[in-house]
């Protein structure tokens, strides 16, 4: 079944808690375009293939298209998000739990942005929802293990396959261009890097856009007592997520661009192209298999794999260590935040 915009708007107006939840959801979507989207264009800017402002505009357009096209072709990621947690039968408490999860994600994102750390919005979303579901159900009955396994598979994909594909793609590119004059190669890879950055931004929209469409569907499901599998993404959901993600992208994120594109590895143009191509391929596979992976992790590990082709010492392990620590604490940190806020909301609402 599909939910009309008018029906959803009527429900939101009549339910203050759902209204607050929707506002928070829109804030999280905006934050994804603001925090995660700069990762897609970071290498293109770092290798001076594009000016930052032009790259941000390109990223916004491609994010917009990614949400629309991939959701119409394959909405498996959105389905995974709606089934990952179980908020139970009590509609009012379920909406409060969802509201708590989203507030936790917003707070976590603001802290990560303030410190310029490329925290994964995807993992913050998953952790926040899980923490709130556990608080509501009083245990791990709030977690659907089968769908959560896709999250774990996605984590492995974003880390291991991201690094491996970055290494392999860069190695192949290096071998093919071994005898090519440096100036000529740079000219070719400048344009190729722009194209690969555009494809990376497209896949960011394809992956993350579907996650937030899944959250909107979850909101509809909880407020109307429907089942997630019975609700399909609609054009208005795609449009809303696309516009907000594109708007968030235009805000920029210079700190994140610097952290991902400049601090991890000092990249040349062919390396930037290799990293974007490798990450794009990983995200494409994940999207069609319904795995909600982190675009931040995939892109960063692809950059590390590219750097390892030349030598391991080319990787700035100090910067990598900072990112890794953030990745490690995102699940328990944002999950605990979602749990605590949900418990607090249950007491006061």
C-alpha cells in the first residue's frame, strides 16, 4: 500500500508527537546531506579537479538524482530499515521511541560536526533506532536479528571490500598508465575524477536517501498501525528526502572534506579517481542487496586502499586512528544515547 501526502500530513497535524518526530527526521536527512555528502566529493576537491563550491553543487544534484532513481529501481535498503527494529503494538509509545532515536542521532551528528570527525550518519541512525527499541521493549526483543545481520554484513563490506577494491582499482589504473606521460594522464584523470565523484554522490543519495525514506515509512507505520512490508515508498517521500539532502549538501562541510580528502592520504588525481570508483562499486552492490552500509566508511577505507598501493606509510595512521575510534564508539555511543533519551521521554510524556 502507499500513503498519500495528504493522509500523512493530516496524521502529522493531529498528532503533536508525530509532528515532532517528522521534524527530527527532516533534520536528520538535512544532516546527512551536510555531514555525509561532502565525503563523496572530498577527493575531487582535494586533488584540485574541482573548486569546492562547484563540487558541492554537483554533489547536491547527484544526491537528488540518486534518491529518486535507486528507490524506483530497487528499494531494498528502505525495506531493511523498516524491519530492523520492532517498536511493538503500542502506537503512542512506539512514536515516542522513534522520536527519541531521531533526537539522539541529531545530537550525535552535531557533536561529530563540531569536532570535524566524519562520523557515519548511517550507523548513528541504526544505533539510535536500536537503542530506543531496546528501551521500549525492555530487552533485545526489540531487535530483529535477521535484518540486523545485514547491518553487520554491510559493516564488513564497507571496511574490508572498501579497502580491497580501492587497492585493486588503483593497482589496475597504475599498471595501465605506467608509461603514460604525467601531464597527459593528469588531464585525463581530472575529468575522470569529476565523473567518479558525481557517481559517488549519486550512490550516497541512493544509499542514504533510502535509509531516511525507510524512517518516514516507519513513522507512517507506527502512527497508522500498518506493517512496514505493506507500505511502499512514494514519489512525495522521494522528493522530500531528495530536496532536503540536496539542501544539506549545499551547506557544505569543509571540516569533513579536509578530514576525508586531505588528512588520510595525500592523493594524486589518478588515486582520487580510483578511490571514488571503488567506493561507488561497493555502494552499488550494497544497495541492490539491501545492505545499509556507511558511505563514510566505504569511501575512507577505499582511500586507505589506494594509499596502500604506493606504500603503507603513505597513510596517515594518526588521522585513521581518530576516525576508527569514532566508528567504534558510534554504535554503543549513539545507541546508549537513544536508549537514555527514550527512557527519559517515557517518564515525562
